[in-house]
C-alpha cells in the first residue's frame, strides 16, 4: 500500500481478526515486525509451484515455434505476476490488506496443469473415477498439501504429514474462487467449476469455518476481477503484437458478429443482448488511445502499451467507483462487502476476451496443437498408471506407496501430471511411451 498514510495502513490491517490470521498448524514468527499476510505472500512468491508457471501455457505454448515472433509472449507466470500487481492496487484502494490480495492473485493459477485449460479438460477426463480435476481445486490442494514447506506429526499415526505452505485462513479463503465441492455450484449444479476435492474437505471446512454459506470473500472477488482484467487486456495485447489481430477488422460487421458469438458462448450469459456487446466494442473503439493500427515500430509499441494501461485503469476504476458508491469510504474486507463491477465494464472485458479467443486461440494451428496436447496427457496418464510407482517423482512415489486405495493412488498420479510444465510433460511422455 505504497504512498498510503501509516494510520490508513493499520486501519486496513485492523479489519482482520485473529481467526483470519490463524494457520492450520500453529507456527512461531521467525522474525518480528512482519504481518501474517506478508509471510503468506513470501511463501507463495518463493514456491517451486509459482516458478513452474513459467513453463505452462497461457495462450501460446512456451518454447514453441509459434512463440518465435517474440520471446516476451506471456506465460502463466507472467500472467500471475501481472494479476498480482492489478489486484494489489485495486485491493488497497478498497481497504483490503494488499499483501493478502497479492497472495491470492499469485496463488490463483498454481494448480493449473501443463497445456493450460486444454490440459485441465484432458486431466478431468482421466480423473473421472477419483473425483475429477479442476485447476482451482488443485490450487487449494497444492497450497495445503503438495507444495513442501511445513510438516506436522499426525496424531493418529505419528507420521509426518505435509500441510503445504501452511498459509493463513484468510489467504486460503482469498485464493478460493469457487468455495464449494463438485456438483454444489450455487446456481448451476451441472457446472464443472468447483474449488475442493472430497479428500481435501477437512482443511477446506476449516478455511470456511465462519464463512456465510457459499459466498466468496471480498478479497477473492478482487482477485477474480483482477484475473479477468489482466488476461483479457494482455491476451489482446499479445495477439495484436503477434500480428494475429487486425484492429481494422473490428469495424467489419461479419467479424463483429463472430466476436459476439464467441462472447455469448463463453464469456457472458446466454441471454445477453448482442446489442450490449456491440455498444461495448464501440465504446472501446471510440477511445482516443485505442490502437487502431500496429506496425511493430517503437512508437506503435508505446501506444499499445499505453492502451493496455488505459484499459486496466478503466476496468479497475469502474469497479472501485461502483463499489465505493454502494459501501462508502471505509475499509472493505472479508465478508463486509461485495465487489461491484458495472455491467458495461463486464461487457467490455468480455469483448476483449472474445477478440483474443476468435483471432488467437481459434487459429487452425492452435487447434491442431491442442489436439496433440490432449493425446499427450491421456497417454501419459495411462503410462504412469500402468507403471506406477515407476515414473513418479520421489515426492509422489512416496505418496503413491502410502495411498490407502486405488482411488487415492490415482489421485497421486493426477497430482504428478498436474505439477509438470509443458516441456516436462512431453519429455516424460516420450520416455514412458517410447518403443524399445
């Protein structure tokens, strides 16, 4: 909360009680003067899981020829860092603890497997007999179990068991985008989105002990909007920079209809009026900073970077202004408020997502690549299942050996695959499926 008066900083901190700062396993402070949430942020920032995101797909697969146009194309790691910057500032403006929101933003994609959402869908098929796979549920599992940081001795068995990074209750809650198990979506029981596997319910129930039903906490809502803002704007920027998006095409009616169809299919409710999307796109095109052309020159790069800054500021300010209009000027934390994002801002954000989807993700070369990635995940899972515990890393081999049943053993195989980078998944697949 740089630049904020000390009194305001402490007022924001004082909104969090002892329960919010509690950890699953009690720990003494190593160094006085740090808040519990500063420790949380440091733990995630120094985690191996965060570093591995550098090798996981955001839009373009890291290291592929399609990325050769520019080594600065975003990965899942750079997206997480940018989301964290957006979330930290928006959260601070609304009275949240900035370290807490940043921790949630840094954590939100840790559970994503190799090959991004495509890998997530493939792993969900593989894991259908052991509870399915969901990247957000995997993030909670990683934070509370898989990432090796703290161990405690089990009262039941006397053995050492991992408690992951042992983050505070508030940090885990803030990182929980979908606070319900599979099949318990509050409005759509058929939804594939959920935030906890059945065997992680004890820690999840502890995190949500005083939560009002299935409401996400305020910090998680800030994280979620920051995620939407960061990836919609930056995917658009990357697509324009790569030459996949022609800004002039956004004025052509056939192209616009394609964009609305993508938005209606994936990014807004089906009953949204396409005219609202047309108005959202026109509002963006009418801005003086909108990039109506891009030739790769230094001046064009600077203009594009200014456009991304303007878009991020526009979306964040819209949410901040609307939320303050409803709740006033005091610190907004935990369950004291709901983030208010105007419908117009959500539509503008959705249009940007649809543009990147239509012109970048739906390219034929990308679909061929995704089909190949699904084969890699399926064959890798089959090979590991047949050979296990051979092929598993030492950490997962020990967990496999200790698994009480086939369902738990299969979950260990899924955990192993989810931990891999794109390149590591391909390398392991090649090694395990190579013919003698």
